[in-house]
């Protein structure tokens, strides 16, 4: 069975969006069609066998329908205790699962040898990490300080040790990949 | 006149220390005597012509005396409106300056062609950034999630655009160097 990858773009000050949830261009690098950023984006897509997202990413409220375009032609597991009335009729295969553990387990099962990739939001990322479900973390670190927004790693996260696996360095974004090694030992100081 | 470098070690979740200010090993990489981390530490020391620190880094209270060992054999400017009774009698040249602008200006003057290097704490780093005094930022990104402590980039920072200058990637820490390009344009989204 495949591994679980947390894959998110984040500002230098740790935000996944800007003030009031504004789009601050953290995924601009993703739009390119050639070069190292496009290669890396393609690698993530190709290595992903299932996507896991929070309900807020799918869309808030009973009338949210998700979206009908995605580079990820794999099942999208949405963690929610309140499925929407209907998902998009488009080609995206949305599946609604109650509980983070359950959604990640279902995604791993569906992903086969590929990754179950957690794409956010921050609440889901943090819960999955704190439940010990995440094998690898990939941060696309965008060289901007936004000053406000949603922190990827909100205060209160459990402590974790990681080890760097790879860095891909481009002018637009620095792609940092880590393996999660285990809980952080309590204060060394 | 030289440039101003903000140079700090930070956890993956953006902290410069751990819960209750605990030492969580963010400068462990600095202790080595050979290899890329030692080379990089030496480079920072060699390229630094003056150090700027906040009062809390020097030590809190009237009786703090700073320290008497440092690899930085250059003037140390301490930003404070309340100088301590006495600084260490040791070889470190502590100078007390009221005001961030004034301390950074004095450090640049003293640094000559080398960098005036801001070594923290977070309040000073953030004030210097927000005053537009910082030319380059170097983050020593340690692969650990600590979950609590002092955030380097506390919410409320002004927005800034940066551009990556260099990455030095080691198993212990990823050294990310940026140039500050200017204020961030308001929400693009």
C-alpha cells in the first residue's frame, strides 16, 4: 500500500492563503507548462493515486459542488460529516468520508502503490500529522511574506521530527520534501 | 556601506524556540567543525561586520551582562531603551542604542563593506523588516515541527516579496537565502 504525502504551497511566513483567505499567488508556479516547476507539478500528479481534502477545500455549505477540472484523475476523498447535496457532475470522482483516519485509509487503499496526497486545508493537514498518518511532507515555499491568513502549522501542533529528502530550487518557489521520522523528543534545552 | 542581513534559525512551523522558550536544538547544526554547515556558519561570521540584537537576546533585566564568547569579533549593537547596569567585561563589544533604525544605521556604519547582521529576536526581526531596513534574509530551516514557541514572522507583519538567492541543503538543516525585493502588492486574488 502506498504512502501518505502532505503536499501544500506555503508562504515564507507559513500561510496557505492571505488576509481574509485572499489568493496571494502561492500556486502561480503551478501554472507553467515547462521547466522545473512544471516537471515537479507533473511528478506530484503522476505519483498521486488518490487525493484527500477537507470540506472547506471542496467548498463550504450544502450547495457546494466541488469542481469539474483537475489534473488529478484519481478519486478525491473529502473529509466531512456533512456531505453536500450533490457533487459536480464533471469527471472528478468525489467521495465523502466521515473522519480523517477513515478518509486517509480509504485513499491509501485506492491509491495502490502511489501516494495518497493530502492537499489541505490546514485543519486537515494538522489533524493528519497529529494522528501520525503522514509519511512525507512536501512544502512549496513561496518567497513572500503575507502577514496574515491561515497558518499551515497552527500553534498547538504536536511536535515532529522530519528529515530532508530533496530540495528543488527555482526563482519562483523552493520545493522542500521531507520524510516524517517520528514524534519530537520533549524540550532538549 | 554594507547591507543588512536578517539571519535566523527557524523550525519548519516557523518558530525560533520551543514551548516556553525552550531550546529545541535549532542551532545544533552550528556546532559542527567541518562540512557544509560549518562552512556556512563560517561564511556568515566572516561576512558580518556588525551584529544587531534585541534586548531579550542580550539578556533581560538590569542585571543581564550579555556573554563573553562569540565567533563574531565585531561590534554588537543592542536595541534597547534601557541599557543594563553593566555588560560583560569579556571581549564582546556590546553597544546599546535606542531605536531599531538607529541601531541598524550604526551597525551598517560599523560594518563597512560587510553585513550588519540581525540575529534576533523575533520582535527586532519583524520591526526591521517592516521598517524596510532588511536587504537579505537567511533562514536556517530546521526539519522539526515544534508546535509552540515564538513565531519568527508573527501575524501582522507587513507583506514583502523576496527572491531566492541560494539554497544549501544538508541533512540537518536547509539554508535558504533571499533578497528582499519590496512590499507585497495587495491581494492578487
